[in-house]
């Protein structure tokens, strides 16, 4: 969950992510800053700032950006590994959509829940010798934060993290997918993996 990127930037130094600029002295040109805000930093601006002094980079972008970054130095890439069906229902919730298990066009129903960023992962990443992939469970986030706390340099002055919900709480008992048969779940899974 990329809302946790803000936590990283508030606890540790040398963090670059798609939600906030790198938390050090380097900033893009002042006139460029009007085109975005700290809630959404375009990849072009991140590239302009550079990644050379970052210990942690979090981006919601096409997988190819990781291959570009890894050309300069080896990269340990942490990939959130979630159950695909669980992730689909989370995306439906994020988009305020109720998944319809009775839909005539199941593929279109699945796609209607998908969040806009495509190609965030590709098996090409597994074959890039400059990239070492690590799979982690993003929920709950506490164990991952503890792990990263052993690797990242803490800030001398830490700011307080104020959580802002990005999703309404899910009611999993109202999600038809979980009461549908295994054959139906397999169809949905196959659509997701296609």
C-alpha cells in the first residue's frame, strides 16, 4: 500500500517515492513545482532529481523504470505479493465498485475494478542480473517497517505520521467472490493472470 510510503519518508533519510519528493535538500526547479504537488510527483521530476543518493525508492510506475535505475547500480526490488483475488476486491473497494458475480462479461467486470497503473510488474525483472527480487506481504505493514528499520538510516528529528485513509473499510462478507464456487474463483484468477 503506497500510503505507507509517507511513513518511510517521515522515519528514515534518503527516501524517494511517488507520493512525496525526496526528503533532502535537492528540489526540482521552482517553476516546475507548479505542475504537481507532494501528493503526486511525476516520474520526469523524480528522474530530474535523481536516485543516486536514495536508499529507498517507491514508485507506482511501469516496471521498465526499475530496469533503467538498475543500469546504474544493483537494486533490491521489494515486490508486494498479495493474493490476486484479495487484491482485486481491494481495488474494487478503492474504486467504490461492488463486484458483480452475475455479470455477463466477467472479463469486463474484473477490468472495471483494476486500478489504472498497468505493467507494474513483468517477469523480465526476474532475468535482470542487476535486480534482486524480494516478495513481501504488505498487510499488515508493521513487519515490513520493522525490517526496513534495520536497513535505513533514521532521521535525527522524526515527524509524527498522521494516517489518512485511502479506502473505506471493506465488508468482506458482502463480497460475492468469497461465497462463489472454486470454479468461478479460478475463472476470475485466470482473467487476472492473463
